[in-house]
C-alpha cells in the first residue's frame, strides 16, 4: 500500500508539469495564431497611396462621426476638399469636425443634420444642399445601421435597417442628382459589404418588418450593390459615375448594440481579424479621388481593386425590379427628380 501511494504521488508530480506545459504551449499557440492573423490582415489589406488633391471639390460623406466615415472625411479634407459631414448627431459631428480641422489645419468642413431613416430629414437636407452648394463633386453613401435582435421601424413605417441603409440613400441620390449632373464629372460612392453574400433581397417583401434585424443588414448590403449597378446604367452618358465597395471587416462600432456575452466574442474577432477604420476607408478614398477611375462606373471594389460579385448581385433584372420597388417605397413627390 505504501509503495502504491508513493508511486501515485511520484506519478502526479511527473504528470502535472507535463499537463501544465501542454496547456501553456496551447495558449501560446493560440496567441501566435491570433497575432499572426492580425498581422496578415494588416499586411494584405489594400492601401491607396496616391497623393491626388481635391482642391476646389465638394464632397458629402454620410454617417461620419466614427469609423471609416470619420477617417474618409479626414482623408478627403487633407486633400483639400470641402467636406460636408451629413450626420444624425450634430453634437458628435461637431466634435469630429474640430478634430479634423485640428489635424488638417486649413480644412473646410461643414456639419449638417441628416437622418437617413427619415424621409423628411432627407428632403430637408437635400433642399439645404441644393440651395447652398453650387457644385457637388462626390456623394459618399457611408452611413450604415445594424441591429441584432431588436425590431424597429422608421417614422415612415419602414424597417429601420432597410430604411437607413437602402431606401434613405436611394431617395437622397434622387434629390441631389441634378446638382451632381450639373457638377459632372462627378461621382457617387456606395459603401456596401461582402457580407451581402450571406443573404438576398426578397423582392416580394420590400419592407421586412418581421425579419431578424441582423439578417437584414446583409440584405441591405446586397441592395446597395443592386442599387449601384442600376444607378450606373441609368446615368450612362451624364458624366456621373457610381461605384460600390467592400471596405473590409472593420471595427467601426456598427455592432455596438450587440449585448454581452455575444459582444465579448465579437471583441476578440475584431481584434484578430478586423481592419482599423483608417485601413477600411482606403477604398472609399480611392473611388472618390483616383483620376484613373474618372470613367469607371457600375463596379464593385475591395482592397483598392475591382472585385467580383455573386450571380444574384449581378442580375440586372433584379436590380431594375428593386429600383422600381424603391421608387414606390420612398414616394417620390411631384417635381422631385427621377433618374
């Protein structure tokens, strides 16, 4: 018995360090993997390195109080553009405006109220722009909304994600199109996402109030691509181009409404795989300023280069049908421009 107890004690003394060593190696391996993936993402993400200036140009960037919108506004201001920050929160926008001006010194930055989920707000904003601005060289649809579980609808009775991410930009483009045509050559840039591949627009249910909000974010991103392609087709010969892009997976705060403990996992994923907002804004900046893209339209870009899209997103029949549905959803009024 004594011998057995002694053997057992020696066995535990021997096996415990081995188990601890294996555990330590496993943890170190995970850390190496995480940091390696993060380094890989940084080294392979696209970066727009041209120094093209935008002196004398006027640009609207929607939703730019944080994330890639903020960095896009800052980058364009650095290049000399007059940047109009179209934002829902004026307080946050004014703070960002001060940051941009401090960072860029002579930047021309203006803050204006815009809630893309509200047709009334969009019409008021567009009326203001059309009266106050002589030209509009670039319109960047950057603003995006994402929710996980909480279902909500806009003041116009439209599911909130679709209202903000698709129908709002659709209406705003119509209301500013005459100014964009007058300013040609001009550009429209739409921030979509490769996550569109996880869903598909249901053309039989254009106001999906009963659908899961998180799923509708992906739906709205396919709608962005379909909208851009049909928009480009309708604008052929006008001097106004329209392109869309995948900025990469960005830790931009768009998932800030995700509750714990799900948010803990997303935080780890953000750290390992997601780009910084500065990295994420590069393709938006390129599409806004690159002289080589002056006549490129109807394309989808990722990491500062043209990229392919799915058969569903490239179906022009679906794009035209969504356009016709969207015209009815936003209720274009008499006298408002149609594209």
